[in-house]
C-alpha cells in the first residue's frame, strides 16, 4: 500500500465476492475486504479472544489490522493464500531466479547472516526445495513441510 489510507469499503468497491488482501509496504499491516473477512471467518467473536494489544491494533469495520492485530489473522487467512502446492511453486520460482543470478544460498532476510547460526556456532538450515537451503535463526522451528 503506497497511497494513503485504504479501507474495507474501498476494497469492497472492487469486489465483494473475491477475497482481496492488501499488505502495506511496511509489512506491518493488512487491509482486507469483506469477502476475505468472511472466507477467513474473522469476526468480532474471534477478535474478542485475542490479546488486548491485538484487539487495540485491529479495526474490523475498516478491515485494517496492524502490528499485533496483523499477526493474529494469518492462521485464518493462511489456507486462502498458502498451501503446499503454492509454496512449492513459489519456492521453485525463487530458486530458479536466484540460480539465474548466481545465488546459491538464501536466509531469512530479517536476520543478519551471523544470526543464522545456532548457539553452538553451526549453521542450521532446512532444505525446502532442491539446491536452496534456507537458513534458520536460533529458536526458529523447522516447519516439517515436505515440499
């Protein structure tokens, strides 16, 4: 999102039947249309079970979720946007792009490469797609996803 405030009603003017998920450029907020909220079953009852900070950083009426509110909705949205087939296709596309540019190792971009080492100094990694080991930072769990 680059152009100022955006709300659920703005997105509903585009479609009320097709889910629309807008992730802000900052990566710290989502704006969702009604179809997304309905399909993901994001309701006031669901939000009432969240922490107070997640509730404070959510506006169901506007379809706007930021910071802790944003981190509370992915379990409900994940089946809409992530499944093993889509993940594998995306990772293979990224692998091919990286290999075309001569890159052979990828890690979590939020972490400094030194942080990809365990407490014992060895580099931990999980091989999600052939020939692209993805670094894990200390304490990060391997997903167990077989792709």
